[in-house]
C-alpha cells in the first residue's frame, strides 16, 4: 500500500500524539504550546499542499485519496492554522487544559480529513463521531463551567440524536442494497431510488451530516454552542467543521443521490426552511455569536441549493462556497476575538465606536458581513451567484427567488452590526485597540482575499471545477 497518499492524516495523527504525550509528561506552558501548535499547523498546510497530486485507496477502498479530498484537506489545514493563530490568548481555557485543547483541535481536524476521504459507510460514521466528540469536549472546556458545560451537553444530546438517525438510515440503505461502499451505491441505487426504504434511508443518513452543517431541523445546537463555547472554539466550529460537512454531503449525494426526485424535494424543503429560520431568528439576536450562529444556519440553506442542483455548476458552486464560508466566518470571528480580550461574549452594542478604536478591524468586520450578505464584489456574492445559476439551470427558479428574498432579509441584521461599528458611540469612552502585527496581517490578508476573490474568482473556480470532476466521475 502507498501510505504517502495518507500523509496529511499521518502528520496530524503525530501532531495530536505530541500534545497527548505533553499532557502526560510535561507541565503546561501556554506560550510553548501555542508556538508548537502554530508550527505544526503551518507544517500541516505544507504537507497537504504537497499531497495534492496523490491518488489511490487504502483499507480495502474505505479510504479514498483524490483531488476532491485533497482540496478539502487543504481548506481544513488552512482553517486550523488560522484558528490556532488566534489562540495566543486563551482566557477561557484553564492553563491545565491547554494541552488538551490543542490535542482535541488536531484530533478533530484529523477526523475531518478522514471524513472527506471516507468511501465506506463505517469509515464515514467513525470519522464523523470522532470529530463530533472532540467538538463536544472543546465546547465544554470553557472556564465558565456552568455556561460552557451546559452548551456542551446540549450539543452532545442533539449530536447523539443525529447519530442515531444516521445509523438507522445507513441500516436501511444496507438492507435495501447490500452495499456499504459509496462506489457500489453509485452503481446499484439508480435502479432502486424509487423504493421508499432507499429514499428514507438516504435522507436519514444525510441527517447526521446535516447536523454538522447546522441544517434545519438539526440546527438547535448551534446558537447555544456558539454562545457557550470560547470564542476560538466557536470560530473553529463556524469554519473548519462546516468545510468538512460540505465535503461529505456533496460526496454522498453525488454517489447515492443519483438525481432522485424525492431527494431533491427533501433538500428543497430543508434549504428553504434553513434560510428562512436562520435569517428571521438572526434579526432578534443581540449576542454577536448567536447572530453568527443563525447566519450559519441560513448559509447552510444556500449551500444546499448548489448540492440539490446535482450538476457540474452546482458541485463547483458548492466547493467554492465552502472556501467563501471559511474566509468570511474567520474574518468575522477574528474581530470578535480581538474585541473580547477576556474571552467575554460580545453584544452588538459592544461594537460601538469600533471605527475609531481600530479602523482596520472595523473594515474587516464590514467587509466580512457584506460578503456574508452577498454584496458584490465579494467572495460571498460570487458563491451565491454560482449556486443560484446552477439551480436556475435545473429550473429551480422559485427556489432561487426565495433565496434572494432571504438575502435581502439577511442584509438587515448585518447592517445592524455595521451600523453599531461605524455610527454608534459607546456609552463610556473606550481605549484604542492595538492589534499585534500578526493579527493585522491576518485581518488585512483575509479582508483582501474576500474582495480579491470577488473581483477575480476564476483561479478558485478552476480549482473547484477540478475537484467537482471527481463527483461527476463518481456518478
């Protein structure tokens, strides 16, 4: 077997073991742990880049390495690096838990990389569960034990319910087709897709992934988990875990969905519900992290539009949207983390006067929120445009109109946050913010990427098209 095709997974396993050994034999040192994790995360990005051309199978084809999985592994590794770059100050994580914190981050990222390469129902389930349980513990690690623990328990309860639903769906698929490999399902299910057991099994199987993406009705955990988790953990959930969820949903639908009319109808309903519930609920939010959580729910509905199109344009738009979501959410959470040096939760009113305290952070927040709203020329606008065009090509015009109405609704609550940052003055005079040079670089680069990818999206679209070809061949 060519083990080099699993080089990213081997590297992240070794990195996780490093922090596990440190927790056994060394006293915690926050600065040392942060620098070592930052070095390992940057090396991980290089390993993933070097593995782009690797293709093949491991473990009797339960593990698949192709351009599709490698592109998503680059996004996952880049997301982990960016989040760790924001972990120089972890006021919400007790010092004795610092090593556990980084161990869980690397373990969760490893599980997500295995998830995007999984080609067997069992490997999908195990990978999903390892990543989910890592996130449950990360949420509960917040120093405010009552708040963080409550959020972690709620997250765990909804997650176990979603896992049970997914297992039942997998059992239905196996009992109906006798197949456990996605490649076998792509061959067998087209002739059986009209059978109720197959359709129900496929929808229930996708339920576990919908939980990861915070799709209605598996979204109830998101606002409480975002609010209860430390700011860095909430940023990780909003970025890296969503990239993995998009990857596995698209692969499963491409292999097993086979343009099922019933599945399309279900995805349309879930898309409309997610967009509408997410946007309407976000309007009433005062807590900034809860607002971003409901925003994530709405964006899961937009992503489903690209997936349910089940055409080349749809897969391309879905992959591009995953990159867009990573850039937009990271930039927004970067501002949240910098504005809350003690790890506290921010209210929208806490943004007052931000344009004077730190023009760069105010600009980064404005650009990220405008991009989330789909205002041109930003990467968010391009992502929405791609999935909307894919849906129109398939004749889902009514769905696109509903989505555009939701875009207008979302603009209202994004403007509330921007208004607070630029037009409101704080009740008491606040000192100027002086972000460190690395934070300034991150804010500038991420803001520039959001705008540049809106003006010149073609390099990213070509990468997405190359990855989407794997899904088309799989069908």
